[in-house]
C-alpha cells in the first residue's frame, strides 16, 4: 500500500529556534496537508498544498509541495512554547483512472520546545 | 467555518456494552465523513469512510459488525462500538469534508472499556 515517511520522529529544541520536518511518499501525490495535534485533541489543519512547487505560509509556518510531487516539508520559524505538539503530514494520491485515494497520514513528528 | 463536533469526548464503559459516538459538522454540510482510530503515540488509522445515505466503506481488517457506522444526514455520522472489549479502548476521531480534499477533524473520543 501507499506509505508516507515522516521525519524526524521527534525534535527537542530551544525556544526561538527554527524547525524543519518533511514527508516523502512512494507515489505521486496531488495533495499535501499538514496538521498539528495537541494531546487529547483532534488534528487541526495548518496548511494545505495542491500544486507541485507550491509554497504556502501561515504565520510562522511555511510548507512546500515538492516539485517531484513525492515530498513536502514544513518549517516553523522562531519556535515558541505553544508550538509543542505532534505534527502530521497527510497526502492524497490519484489512482489510475483519476479516482481519488484516501488521505494517508505520516507517523508524526513530536515537537518539544524548551523555554 | 468548518467546525466538527464530536461527542462524547471521553467515555468509560463495561465490557460487553455498546457505545455510540457522534460526529457533527456544525457549520457546513459534509459530503463525506471519516472515522479514525489512534493508539497512543501512533498515527491515525482510517477505519471507514461514510457518505450520507449510503453504506460505509470499511478499511481492510476493520469489522463492520463491530464498528457500526450510520450517516443519516449531511451533518451527522455516528460510530457504535458494539459489545466493547478492553482491546477496543482507544482514541477515536472523526473528520468531515465539504467537497474539497481538506478534512476537518473533531476533538476525538477517548474510549476506555473496563
């Protein structure tokens, strides 16, 4: 089946540092989404990407849809304590014939920020 | 907009009983709703996809008689865990889409089966 490799699995950084995480897929995806999940809560959408090469920002967050359509990255600039949480990438691929595949999630990147 | 409400947020039940979890799209009509299960420190595992008025499509390995899904309206889907057992204890999360690819998630339901 389709797989998403998300890295790193966890990060422990100092407040103010920049953060970068990425996801790679074994197939071409036509949608990349980045979510953040706080403990005991559902994921919250951060950024949605639909075109290869697309670069989108949401405040201190920036995500890009890789030009090969098999990867995406998320950057967080000047991290703050409330950035703590688990970040998931999710992607959707197109099946042959044009039908949409289900959303596939990476295993998450756990971010810890030290004040 | 795009708020998804899930209820209850936490439920404790005895082994052998059934539990119903509701997922509502509060400010939009959801063309499709999804049910996920998440184990501690794990990613989301899709259980089933449901469209209003039709039978849910279950992922491989998910027992449809165990996890009953009803999608009676464009704003409500329910997941019933029948004859729950301790191994069914988990975090269940629903999501909904309103036509585009974006899934909006509920806050999740933590099920503990004693």
